[in-house]
């Protein structure tokens, strides 16, 4: 018998959860504080990347982060502040930056990302979606020997996990991308990766869900949660009171605020990312990440997107011009004939990605609340893991065997 399910959050995780839940006969409602046309689900690089097997919390990252605190244009910028939640998150993040964690996390990241690729393709085929989706792989471009050595080591680890990855010379880069000049010492090529145009998929999914009877309450914010006997009995928004059998918390960077109302210790920080688009012909046909600059370049449907940086500096949508210039400068450094115009830089957009301390998402139920399922904390991998997370959420609600083991994603895990 179908349940009445409310999903808090209409990003990629919320929409994919709704997709699989309505397929199982549940009555689904999505509540989102936005107009469903902005945010990280719309401005991301569009990657479906099993290649990203290393979590954000990797050995040496905290050391780099401390060094980069003095440079607001650095690829990873952690703004220091006296805030208890931030300090708890920083402590847990530092504890997670070790080789054992990477070894444990890498195969799971691969599994959920590969599953997501398959499910994206299944959805497109079964629902006749026309949104842009390509399988052209991903290049990691390096200007220094140090970066190249690190990327070659990563490609070797990916190969050991069964992913298609290899090193490429400048000559091979030219063969792969004949119509654009690339200034790089070499790089790696992950043939296993796919890419898409996020807004197209989001728009089609919203249209499909509405047609299938999913209710949307947009520009509506959940302000309070009523709990009795470890069960959520009501959600109070700025407009109404809602009740359901099951609640899914997929509110991205805002999830931690709501979790506090339930007494949950959900450590999350908002990681701001930026994107710049150009509709000019760039000659770029294969997505690429500029290794030293941590900038992502994606040829999307009708335009090329330049995205990057991770700015952990509270929840806000302020545009840091230094970070915008860093993306533009990195682009022209690796692609000498490609310079972003001032108009293109002025039209920059940003999105907030929910970052857990160990770089892994929270997916599952907490022991503190029986009818709550949490699905957040995916950091830069929300798009890569979106469909698989939605399917797992549906299986959790149905209390059936999950498609993959999810113990590592336990929302109650200790750091």
C-alpha cells in the first residue's frame, strides 16, 4: 500500500527520490524554498564521474586548506570563523583526511556513481527524455610534473577498481581535441565518465513528475517540525501545515538547520561553487578538469560551462570576484586562445553544495527519528550520485533490500 511521502528539497536528489517513489505507488509531495530554477543542481559541471573516487577529505587536503585560508582565490577556500558547527565540522574533516578513509571510500564512490550512470540512461530511455547526455569521457589536464604524477597515480587506482583510465601525452591530447590549443604537460583520460546539461534534465524531470501527479509547493520554506514518540507528525511551512507517513530530508546545505530541530548531529557545511557560460564556439568537445586550478570545463548543449572552486564560508550567495577571475585566468592559462569576456564573467552564477566532513553523503534513516530518511551531503558529487541516491531512498522507504550496501552513508556515523 502506498505511503504519503513529503520530500523537503527539490534539487536533483529530491527529484530523483520522487521519481522512484511515485513509480512504487507512493503519493509524493515536494516542498522547496526556491522557484526550482537555481542552485547547485542547475549550475554544476554536469559530470557523471566514477573517476572522482577520492573524497574531498583526502590526505594533505587539510594542510592545503590551512595554507589557502590566506588566499580567497584559491581552489579550496575555508573561511575561518568562531562558530561551533563550523569548528565541529573542521575537526571531523581533519580526522577524515587519511589514507584508510580513502581506501574504504573509493570503491563505494565508484559503485554509486556507476549505478547512477546506468539509472540516468534508464530514465532517459524509459521516459523518452531528450535532455543532453554524452559519453565522451573526462580529461585531467596538468601543467606541472607534480600534478601529472599525482593524476597518473589516481588513474592507476581507478584502473585497479575496474574503471577505464589512462595517461595521455600532449600529442594524444591534440588527437583527442584537434580543434583547440591546449597548454599542458600531459594528463589523464577517464573514458568511463559521462556528461550532461543539468538544467535540461531538471526541467524534463519536473515536467514528468507533475504529469505523474507529484505535488509541488515551491517558494515555500519548512520552518518547524513537530515530533512525537520519535515520529515526525507535522511540518510547518511559512504557508501551511503538512502531514505525511514518511519525510525525506534532501534540502542540501540547509539540511543541517532542519536536522537540529530533530536533535540530530548532522555535520554539514555549504561549499559554494561558481559557473561561467559562453555561447561562443570554443572547439572543446571533451570535458576537462584543469588539475592545478581545480576548474571544470564542460561542453554542454549550445554552450560551454566553466565551473569550479570550493568556498566554505557559511550559507550565502555573494559573488567573490577574485574567485570568478581565478576560473577565467585558469581557463586562458590551459586554453591560450580562449579568453572569457567581461560580460560572460559578469553573468556568473553560484550554487551551494552540502559538504559532509568525510566527503561522503548521508543516505538512510537516523535512530532518532523513525519516519525520517536523510539524503544530503553529496558535496561536488550530487549530480554524479543523484539517480542512485533517489533509488536507494525509495528502497529505504519500501524497506526492501537496497541495490548496494549503504552502511558507509549512515547519517548517525561517528567522525
